[in-house]
C-alpha cells in the first residue's frame, strides 16, 4: 500500500468488492458462496425491507433478485432465482407480505387522490399483481364508497383541481372543466354529474383515511418484521 493511502481507498482490493448501494452506499458488502447462506442473507434483507416499506410479492421478489446478484455473484442464476422464490414464499406464509391487502390499500389510496377506476386498474397491473387480486381490489372499492367509485374519485379530483362545485369562480366555463376530466380518464357521464352537482362541495371525497398509511393490517405486518429482524 502506498504511503498515506487509506485501507479500502482508491486502488485497493476492497474498492472493487461488490456493493449494494441501496443498502449501504459506499460500503463493501461481503458475498456468500452457498445456497443456504444466500437464503439466510436474503431472508434478513426481506424482513428489513418489509418493515420499512411493506409491499407485495412482485415488489419483494424484484428487490431480492437485485440483492441476490450482489450477495451471491458466484452462484448460478437458477440457484439465486430459486432462493428468491423460497424467501418470498416464506414471508407470505408468515403473513408478512399479502398481495390482496396491499392492492386493496393501494386502490383505496388512489381513489382518495381522485384517480378513476381505469387508472387504478392500470396502476395495479403495472406493479405485477395477479389479475384476480386486481379484480377483487376493484370490487372492494364499491364497498367503501356511498356512490359509484368513479363519482367519489371525480369529486376528489374536482376538489384538488378546483373544478365544478369547487371552482373559485362560479362563472368559469364548464366545458373547460369537462375537458380536464376527460384528460384525466373520467367518462363524460361522471364528469358532467360532478360539474353540475351544486351540493358536491359538501361531500367527503376520501373513502378510507386509513388507506393513506396502508391500513392497520400493514402496520401490524411491519411491526412483526421489526420484531423478527
């Protein structure tokens, strides 16, 4: 080592070890060379991830796949993939990750933000959730709203964007409001109903305040992850 050069500094062997910048930026990550060791490392990583972020199977699998490449670079791809599947299933069996609970909470949260049903369905599909899970989450929206879910979402959208009954200027052009609704993905029927609803400003647009934080079930799962970790 050159005089004055710090261990692990530029040019040293430690500087070229695999790193997981998502976990410890700038810190070398020790690697493993057996399937059992990788499974143990990924299980601990999964508990830490779920305690902090929660999530669903596809999201957890994506995170663990990236970390498997960092932790076990010498292991075959098929071995790493198999370990990821085992760890995800272990977490699911323990109730630490639940696709349906996550999808239900996500759908309600987006509804409260003023997203129409088509946008909510597209959002859930883009996250790799199974079609059956998405269908149940969409059906569940009708159970938490007094109106058609799209009407509830449209009122939330109108309130946020100051449209229809929420306009600061009552004399504003309603056609402009209808165009904004259309660009957001709402049907003409729903948009027209909200724009013409003079009593709409008295409604509560948030269908499920608890869903903003993922609900009590998600909170309990995160506490269990922290306890096990």
